[in-house]
């Protein structure tokens, strides 16, 4: 909301430094964004009178002017303008002045034009930063000749002479205060803030005899979306420019003047905050106004010349046959005021804010009217706004207003009210404000206090509870006047176990040399093809975005692996020799019968290294390091089987992939990327990838670290070599050994795998070093030998024979 300080002064005395005004009004709740003075870029530009003008001796289109600028001696200026004549009053930019040119400020200095001295410049409207909308009688491409509505005092600063020196204050009005989107609304706030008298008079007009009901019919068909509709008629309309004072105020408020009738509706909208519309009665067929919902398939061409299709939930103003305006948004093409208009219908109505917001959004039309209606307006001030418009018509001599009006009124006559308790307000604010002072503050804001309740004025649609009343008291009393109080209780904020766990996971990954990445949660369905997911994979069942930015961001990801691979592939395409990355993010798994999906947290990590410094065992080491860091040390790695819970297994090399199990539950999968998938991503270096389910891993992790004392007794070591099928995993052999040796086992270390002529085809020889130690005493050879016998027997049970 742009507020003209000159306009504000009509209603409240605000004769104070502008900085004091914006500071005070901001502290009372009306936030000021900025302020500026009109034409502040103009310097040393004054009113001058042309005393003499002769043709330039060396030019066929230039003239030499002698001007009186109030300095005693005449000033010579050369101009090429053809509309200047003797005795004209014009804006003169003197030597060392500043004007506007093509939106930028330029300096004007004296010089010579075709050999003749020119000590300045005569200015057009554009060079002052104005247009013909501000001064309709001016010539757009010529020098601005001051009219009788300007101060023609020679030597006077041009801004003051033409009324181009108003100060505009820009407010940020919150959505709960639509009443402040008006000059009178901000005048109320100013009066209450600074303790000034508010001078707002009820508008009045004389009018001419006539019965409007014989000229116009009005019917509200949807009283839920339109609580009030008032119509007035102006006869013998005279279309023309508005007076300078009205044009000035509209310009200062950011509205372009057009003609007297359009300007009146805009003026009232800015003054009262009530959007209005003026219809040409010729184009209202049947002389009927019907406030109804649009019919399916109906169309309207709005004032901006665009044809728009309407839907049934939209409210329209219609005549007997067709819509003539989109209610609360914009009028139709033929509803506007034209040069030959003779009879005008003034509309002042109140429409449902939510309906207007929905309509404006669907039609992609954000207008000054819709921005006020969608915040919610009360119907009671419709009458005052209409009366003000009629008053202005008479003041401007723009037509004859019929005395009677049509008022279709379905408003609620019960004012908003809440309980009033001075003790409650003081306790709520931490203040000790006397009750009488509270009542005085509320009365300044036009509230009424009686019988233990506070009654809000009609324009305050935001009052709903006692806290709202306390806020009104506090902001006028002064937030700076409220004493400081120490917060009760002790803030004991701390991270949740989940947050601590996730920080621990990230710290572990960073410590192993991986770089954290963060990718979009919405991906392309093509990603599933790139990781070779089967057509019937459950991961292809996704949450689809209703209004995606494009196909590449149209679904929510159900696996984090493609997101990580996209970053890896991009780094490879940039010819980076290596890339080690990880991401902790959500996957989005649809739940049947539910609107929202599950969003489990997953850890995706991967790398490639063209220097061959890393392989599958590097990846396994990373997984081990993470598991150790979070307290899930007893992990097993198994080849994926039919029971594999990770649908992404198709993305991995079938012989270089492992599922991670903790306490028998699958929590992750790691492995080398399948050659076909590497080809899909354009990666030629071996790439390794992994995914770990964080919530599942967290449940199986232990926060407590257990420390063991240094051993007191020596260890006994045995080596063991067995021959087994090539397909039998080394992990199965290690598990059998651990089970057989039992509590005295300290470690099992694989130190050799042999395949060759001395071993049967399809077999392999696996050798382990087994360390055993007792905490109770030194192990005897007999104890160690018995343990090894048990191990050999357990290995034989799974098909591994002693070599």
C-alpha cells in the first residue's frame, strides 16, 4: 500500500518529520517498507517565462529563447521544440541541473548549439518523470507548457509549482488488516499512534430526483458469496480529465489517472479500501444486474482484452444474458467507461474473500480489487464508499446522481466481540496498565467497551479472542514501554536420539573421505530404466507430482541410488579422476489407502577411482567403518538371494554384490555397479555403490561402548586350510569356525585363497589363521586341539574338507 502524505493530511494532522512518522507508525504495527519524495531526482529546475523567441540563424528547426527565471537577467536557451511561443510558462533546467532521460538522471550544463549559447534546457513531461496522464492538456513529445492549474510564479521550484513534491510511504500490510489498505484506515492508525484527532466526515451529495428501481434491477443469487450489493446511477455523464489534485494523489499512490469516472472509482478504492466498478448502462442488457455463479462454459473478455473461460464456482456480475464482470476481480470489455458514455451504474459490493482469491488464481489475474477482497472485507462500509463516489461526481461536475440507491443487503448485524478483562491482559502482557488507560486506547481505535465485553468496529474483521485485544492495547501503549521480564523456566533444548544418530552417520562417512551431497527428492521416471529396474518392480510405484517443473522432475524418488549415481556420472563427465560421495535423504514410498507416503531415511554412497586405488573391499571397508561407528559391529555380508529385500539389486554386478545383515536383518546392500548400468550413465571406470536403511540400522545399533581389559594370558594360534566348492562364501566358513570354537576365539583371519592344478576343478582352498585365548588362564594344547577338531567337524558339515 502506497500512502500519499498529502492525502493523509486531509484526515489527520501529521505535521512531523517523516522519519518520526515512519518510526512511530511501524512500532504501532503498521510496518513501513520505505518512503520516497516525488521528483527528488530533479535539481535546479524552475518555472520560467518565455520573453522572446526567434529562429536560430544556423538551423531551420531550432529557436533561441530568452527566458525570465527570476534572476533579474534573462537566460538564453536554444530549443528544437515547435510548440513554444512567447509568454509561455515552461520548466527550465538551468546550468548544473539534473533531469530524467530514458529513465536515468542526466546533468544539464551550459554550452553552444550551432554557435549560439544555450544556458540550460526547456523540459518536456518525460524529462520531469511525468506523462500526459498526469497533465492531459500537455503535448507528449513537446515542451511542457504550464496550464492554469499550475503555479506560474517565475523562478519557483518546478516540483512545487506543479504539485510534484508529495512524499509517498510504502506499507507492508498483513493479510489480517485489510482495513489498512486504505488512506482512511492508515489515518485511523496514525491518529491512534500519535494521539491526534481523526477528521473523517460522512460523505453527502444532493442528487437529482428519480427512482432508480425504474432504471435498474439488482438480484443476488448467491448470498453466501455476496453479502451486499449497492447500486447507484449517474445521468448526463460528462467524461473528461480529473482535476489536478485528484491526479496528484492517484499518481502518488501508484495509480495512473485515466478519466474522471475511472479516477473516481480508483480514488474511492484507495481512500476507503473498497473496490468499486462503474458500468456503462448501455451495455447492461435488460437493465439487470445479477450476482450469480458463472455457468459452465461461459466466457468473458475482460478489460485487458483477453477472453477468459469461466467455471461454475466463480462469481460473476451478469446482465440479463451474459457476464459483464468477474466479481471482485475485473470488469468485462464493454463494461468500462467510454468517451460517449451518458449513463453510469456505480457498484459497491462485498464478495467472499476465499472465493475471490480462488477465482483470481484460476484466471491468473491479480488486481488491486482482488488483493483487497481476498483478505476479507466487511459489508458495512459499502454504503459510505458509494456515497463518497457520488459526492465526488457532484464535486467534479461529472454528472447528475439519482438520489435513490438499490441496496441488496444480507450482512450479519452482530459485531465481533470478546470478553474484556484488564487483569487477564496485564497478566498476558506482563504489564501493569490501568483499566481506564486500556479502555482509552481501545476507544482511540474505535472499539467499544461495555458490560465486560469489547465490541470491534465493523472494519476490524481480525478480532477473534482476548489475545487480539491484548495486542491492540500493547501496540498503542508501546512495545518499548512494556518492562523486560525474565523467561520462566529453563530452556533445555537438545538434539533427539535420531538427530544424534544421523550426525554420527554423517561424521563417519566424512571421516572416511567421502563428500556429502544433497540432491532433489523429485526425479525422472527414466532413472528407473537407467538402474535396470524390472518393469514390475515395486519401486516403479511412485508419488506423482501434480504440477511438476518438467518430466525430469515429475515423480518422488523411491530409491536414493539413482540420485547418487547422477552426481557420480556428472563428475566422471567432467573428467574428475575420482569421486567419493554420500547422501542421507528420504525416499518416498506410497502407502495403499493413504494420501501421504512413508518417507524413510536412507544413506546412499558410492565412488569411482580411475587410479585403481579402490575396489570392492574398499567399499566393504566403508560399510564396516560406518557399522563400527554406530555400534553395529556384529554384521554379516551375504550374497543376495531370492529373499533379498532390496529391489535395486538389479543395478549391481551379480558376482560382486553383498547384502549387509545385522542380527539377521537386512539393513543394506553394497557392490560394484552392473556394466550395463555403467553404460547407461556413461561411466567407463569401475563404480561402486551402496545403500543403507538408517532407521532399521538405528534399531540394531548400540550406543554403549564396551571396553575389555588387556589380556593377561598368551594366545594360542592355529592355521587351518580347507577345500570347498568355489561357490561357498568365505563368510560361511568364518561363521562355522566362530560357532565351533566358541568363547575362547579371539580372531579369525583369512590369509590365503588358492585355485590351481593341485585343487580339483570347481574347488578352492581357503586358509585361516585362528587365534584363541582364555581370560581365566593359559590355554593348553589339549584345549586348543579340541577346539580345532570342533571347527573341522563344523566345516565338514557345510561341505569344507580339511586339505
